[in-house]
C-alpha cells in the first residue's frame, strides 16, 4: 500500500499552442507536471502571433510583451514537450490513463503516447469574408480584414494597393457575425479591436478620416474606454447602419448603406475598407471534437457540461479552455488556460493521493 | 457517418453533428449565402415525399427534354430542359415589346427546338399581386397549378418568359408544397375546373435556357460583336425572389452574380462591363410603372441608365425580363427632354442573341418598338439598319395590302406525344 | 402643408418625398409631344454621396461646441427637451448627428431648427458625456450664420 | 425629477399616437405624426389580427435587430423616406400598437417596389417585401382609402387581366395620351400599330389587339372560376367597385356561376 509517485503520472496533453494552451502548459509545468503540447501549425502563439497582432486591446500593449515570455517559457522548459505541425487523431482511456495518437502533418508519422489528462484549446478562425460576396473581400485588395490590418500596423505601413496612404477609411462591424446566413453569434472582441486599430491608424495617418459603420458598439467591461477615447480624443466618426454592398470604382471603394439614425441612404467613396471579421470555430476544433468525441453546440463550438463553467468538457479527464468554447479576448483565454490547468492539477492530485494496492 | 466537403477539407460528420456543419457546408459551396437555402432544400425533399404519397404529380425533367445541368445559388444541380418547351408567355412583353418573344421563337426554330405556343395559357397574375395586392396566395397558386397542368397535358416542359412569373411560381410552389392547408384549398378549386395538382420538378426561366444553349447560339453567330460593350441588368424577381434556385456559374463573374445573360453576351464574344448599381432594380415597381411613372422613370434613369453610360459607356443594356426592358427603355425619353443626354439602347438577351445570329432586326427582333436609340449599336455590329428598315416597311405594307401572307415562325415538329390534347392548339 | 401638396400631388407616397427633389416642368416638349406637368416630372435621388465636415470643424472651435465629438447618440437630451416635447422636429440628438457627419441635405432641411432651442439647459444637465447640447445648438447656429 | 419627466414624455407620445409607445423621434415621420388622428378601433384590431394570423407571417418575419441591411439596398429608399426596416419594426410592435399598422397601410407601404432586394440580405431572414405584399392585400381586402387611391389608375389593367388573363395589350397604346411620356417615337409607332402588329411573325400575337395573345374562351372561364373561388373578385369590389362589377358582367357572359 502506497501513494502514487509524481513520476507515475503520465504527462498532460495540451492541444493547441495559442494563449490558452500556452498558459495552461506553463502553469502545469510550473506545478511540476510533464506536458505534451500539440500544435497544428509550425509556430506557437496562436492567432495573435499567426496574424501578427501589433497590440492587444484595451491597453494597446504589444503582443510580444504578452505572448513572448509565455512562448519562451514553454519552449525552454524541460517539462514541456512541444510537438509542432501535429494533430491529435484519437484518444482512448480515461482520466489518468489516456492513450493518444498524434500525427505529424509534415511527414505523416504517427506516435502513440500516454497522457493523464487532456486540455483542449484549439481556438478560433477568423471568419472568411469571401463567403459573403457583398463585401468584395478577396476580389479587391483594398478591402481587408482586421487581422490583416494588424499585420500592416505592425509593419508600420498602411497603404492601398497602389502604394498611396488611404485618406478615408471605413471600418465595417459585424462582418460574418450576427447574421443567420453566416454566423449567428457576436464575436465580442471585434468592436474593441476595430476601435483600437482606428486609434492606431490615427497615430500613423494623422489626416485620415475614419468612419466606423456599426450596428451596436459592444465594448464590454473596461474596453469601453477605448470607445470613449476614440471619439473624444481622436475624432473618429461613428455611423449607425449596416453595409449592403462594397463596389470598386477605379481605385476607390463605393460603400452603400443606410444610416439608420438619419434614415438616409449613403453611397460614399472610401479609399480603404476594413472588415471587422468575426470569430468562428476553426477546422481544428471540428477535428478535435471528432477525434475526442466531444459535444459540439449548435454553432460548432465545443459545448461544456455546464454553460457557465467553460473548462468542464463533460468527459472525464478532458478540459476545455479558450476560444474553442466561445468567442473571447486574449485576456479571457489566458485566464481560461490557467483555470483549466488548475482543474487538471486538482484531478491529478486526487489521483496521486488515491491509495494504490 | 457521412462525408461532406467543407471548403477544401473533407471531414466526417456524425449524424448528430450534421446540423452544425450543414450551414457551413452550404456556405462554402454556395459562396453566396443569403436566402433560405436550408428551407428550400427541405421543400424539394417534401415535394418528393408528397409525390411518393400520391398527393401530387411531379412533372419531371425526363431525358426526352434533353436536359443540361447547371449549378444554382444553393449549390444544388438543376436540370434545364432544352427541347419540347411549353412557352409561358409574359403579359407585358406581348403587348408592347413583341420582339422579345419573336426573337426567342426564332432562335428556337433556328436551333431546331420544338415548342408549344399555347392559347390555353393565362399570365401568372402576380403583377397585380405585387403591384396592388389585388390577389391572394390561393388565387396565385391556383393559376400557377392550372398553367402547369396544361403544360403537363401537352407534355411540354414549361419555359417561363417573365421574371416575375418565374419568381412568383417559385414562391407559390414553396407555399403549396409546405402548406397543406393551402394545397387542399387549391385542390378544391382545381377540381372545379377539372384539373389536379401537377408541380414541375424545376421551374425554368427562359434566360436559363439561353444560358445553357449559349454555345450553340455562338456557333451560329453571323455578326462580330467583339467591339460591343454590354451592360447587364439582372431582373430582381429572377434572382432575389426565392434566390436559391437561379443559375450561377463559377466562371461567370466569379460565380457571385447571376450567370445567365452575362454568359450569353460573353459566349457571343462581347465585352461585358460592370457598373456600380448592378444590384438595383430597374424602377418598374409594379404599381409605379402604371400609376406613378414619375418615380419609375426617375429611378430607371438616375440609378441605372445614367451611371451605366457615364461609367462604362456601354453600347447596349441587356436584361431578361419584360418589365426591365420596358422601364429602362421607355424611361429615357423624359430625361432627354430635360437635357440629360446619356442614353443607351435596351433590349432583351434573346433579341441581342438573335441579332448576332443574323435575325432581321425589325421583322424578327422588332427593335422599332423600342424607344431608345439602337442605330449606333447596329452600325457597330455591322448591320445596315437603313436598308433593313426599308425592307421591313415594305413587308408591313405588303402584309397590310394582303399582297403577301405574314411569315410566321413555326416550331420544328414535336417528337413527344401530348398526354391529352382535347383542347385544340391555337384557334 | 398646403404648399407641400402643390408639386407632385398625385404621387401616392408624396408625403415621403422631399419637395426640393421634385422637378415638375411647367412646359416640356420633345419632338412635338407635350410632356408638361406630370408627364415630364422627375424626382432626383436623395442619396448621401459625401460627408462635409466644414460645419463640424466650426462647431468644434466654438467655445460651447467643443465637446460635440463626445456625443454617442443616446438621446437623453431629446428626451429631456421641453421644446422637442412640443415640436418633435426639433431634435438636438439628431442635429448633433447630422452636423458631426456632415449630411448636407439634412442640414439644409433641419439646420434652422437649432433656433428653436430655448437654452434652458435641461439637456446639458442630463447628458452623460457632458456634451452640453444647448451650447452645441448655439455653436451650430453661429456656424450656420457664418458659413457662406 | 426624472420620473416626472418620463411621465410627461409618455403623455406626449399618447397625444401623438392615440395610445402607447411609438418610435418616431425622427424628422422623416413628420407626416405620420400629423396624421395620427383617430382610426376606427375595430378596423385597427381587425387588420392587426389578420396580419398576425396570416400563415405566411412565420415565413416572412422572425425578429429585427434594426441593422439597416434591407434598406441599404432598397430602391424606394433612394427617392422617398421609405424604409423596409421601419415596416418590419412596426410589424414587430403590431400587437401593442395596432394604429401603427393602419398608418402604415394608409400610405407608407405603397412606396415599395416589390423587388425583394431586402429579403436576401436580411441577417434574420425576414422578408419585408413579403410583409408589404401581405399588407397591400389587406388594404385592398378592407377597402382602405389609400388602396383606392393607389389602384384607381390601375383599373383598366386590372380589368384586362381578370377577363383575358393577359395585361398590357396593344389597344392600350392606341391613344397617345396615356403614354405621352414615352415620347414622339412611341406616338409615331402607335399610328401604325395595327399593321405592325399584324406583321409580328408569331401567329398567336399577330392581329390580336385586345389581348396580349390569343386566349381560349375555356381558359378565361377557368381563370374566372379561380378568381371567384379565391375571393379575388370580392376583394377588388371593395376598392374598385366598377371594375368588380364589370368582371361580374364578363363572368355572366362566360356562364360562370
């Protein structure tokens, strides 16, 4: 009769190397657990790194300042084994004793490993605005998504296709969100992110006129100060309405919509249009739901057992964190990563304490 | 487990997860996602079910109609019959733009397509419904089913000339299939006129027919139209009213705009130009064209004609609906009197195709009924319109004096036998 | 009202069409066909094609209009306004909005309504963002007078 | 203080609307405010009930988040202060404010072009165009004044349709007056209309002046039966009495009960 030794506990499998996955891995490693971090892409950091976010709302902190230390910690920590370009193909067993198959996408090799618990943090994808051809996204290079604008802001050079700096820029909110034909939900962050970008654009292009075409401004919680600041300090214009069509005329874009506060139709030429594309569950989430037999809700996000407690997947030993459960900001994803790590530690501690015959 | 295509990836979906991926799959396939794709496909399923139960007869697009498959907005494959067609004429076109229908018949006779031009046909009566509310779904459905029943008796597949009839038929078909109450109510009425419910498997607009035979038309092209720039106006009721079922092709305007008409112009070798208000309606407005033409003409001119001419300098504006041809054509007169100089000839795609195939511009295409100035276009196409107009005038004169009989366009001999032909064709 | 009805009376939705956009020719003829009156009537579209920020800039420079940019269109001012209570066409929220975005046609139509403001200051009292609408009304009035 | 204010505001809205709450703080609705005088209460509730009980309402109306997508593509909106968004909003409030519906039927909806641009862009899959078609139907059925005004110039076409199954016919062009705005070219053509028509190379069209095409007597009989059975003739009678009566006469000619 004895208690389990730490070394008898299998490593924890974390799926997804974004903010939530990284934070969970780091926290578990710090607690002394072995971690296997499986990432589909060739780099860690998730959406903020993949799309090259310049800064994070609401404080406009550089992304590297937030994500850099985490990535460094995880990559440099002996307790964490990082498997890039890999996906989890299936898992059998339960808490304490999972057998997981991981496939390397580069060479096709599969590896079977043992895991004590699994944290799913597969994140989200940006809505592909090509699906909704009204916006002309993908056909006109001056119509870009917020994720692409982040990259441009990071380079410090926001220009049109022809190399000119844009003078009049429109942000269109709720692209692909809150629409029965595409995605029904609100993505929660793109109002704040768009406003943040508008402020940064104002720094970069002092003479630019920026118009935000919105249905509702949803800058939750403390993000609200972005909204206030953008109006009071930066003179950014807000038009309440939704855009019916973007049509390219020469190198300008004709934006057609209704100003619902005036009840007047507007058809105004813009130099550049930024689409606040929403979030949707990515193919990674669908794949992992299939591989681990997880419940998916009506929108395609992973469904926790209890709607208010995100980390509980409903399957013993499998935990959820981050934007694979619902759209959320980076700060929330980090917190959820930590929370999931905490739950895993709790379960493994219980397992350790259990008396082995 | 079922395999579905999601974007580029193929994924396996469990039955209980199917619903979740369904929309995404259609979205990826359809590109355009507005409308009620799911409901529409559900309706088609329901139609099959009703047929199995023996409640309705479905008029299938059998092989004998030599169908060609096209893709619709919903990603569904639609079979367009190409021969043995029942001409569902339009109540607007026959009155004041006869060139529309004559050109279509002429093309068919040239291509050897047998058709039935029936006298036992009413209009869909939907103009009155949309324009003025003087009808109701029961009447509309009954008229629809009556006309379809006649076509079924004739064993010729209905080809709908009018955009509104096409849209309205799609709408009432949806209602008739989905609402038992409505269906039974209409069945009672149909009994009184000795008919039953026959629903066509596909509702086909004539522009879709032109679309699928466009290469055959192009082969018979007589005039070079490569120096002609064409602007296209798609009729609202073809692609906005029940939008799921209209034809889209990946290689025509990226597959994000309706394909017919544009595809015909492209196949003929013309240059298709795009303009900012492509999506706007023509200004017909149903009630407006009859009772408030000031609104109609202002719209047609300031939102369509003027921007088209200013931006693209198009040589011709093609469309595929009676109302659109009328409104866009006739609305250019008053602005001209006001001093707005921009004008563009307007005609239907069937007229343009027939012209390119060498049809007589006046005796067949009946262009002299159009108000807008087509002379420049004809010169550009290389048609000696002055001589042709003389010819036509002489012909009319001779017909008037009964020196000669009018030369009617006739359908090539039919191969299919009518199911029932108690009522004689034509009076 | 009676004056409004003069032009284009026969249009069923006449009350929703602006006077200034109706061109009803007294005499119009082409090729010997008389198209006077209704037959030659045209309605000009009312599409907003550009934003004109010149008035906005003037209002911002006015000492009492400097906070106009803070307005987020909540409508507290209009709800509290005793003048709007009597005449709904005076709507401070709306006036601020059209000035901010520079909708010229709307300013033409409703700009002069700023003089309806009684400067009672109730709006400024309830404004959650300290825009001082009554001050903005004064600033708009000044700007409108100055503008050539 | 705030409470006092809100009581006053409610009172003001009552005064303007007859009862309840209404959304009309916008300048464009001036006319409605001026004309919100009393409508017949019974008619109001009857119209609202019929509208909300129509079997199509669940297809056409789901919910509205007031985004303005429909209106951004609306043709009527480019010329008149007419917005499908407002139509849906009022249907949304129909139960509590039946007078809004009547006001709407009385003029507003007649601006619609019925092009259905609004339908396929609505993020909630509402069909404002369909709702308006339903409302027009109601206005006609109940013989509202606006319907008569809108339809009066329509009489000839309506009669033609109901008794021939075709609408625009060559003989409608025979006099130049109704089509004066179609210009001198049209006037010239109309002079030779009969000859030109006779030379149209389609047998079913040539020589027919009073119909769009040759229509069998039996076809018209069937059409008249459908119209009678579906209640179309009665609806027409309630707005255009003379047209209804003329159709009845034709019905007698064709021996339709």
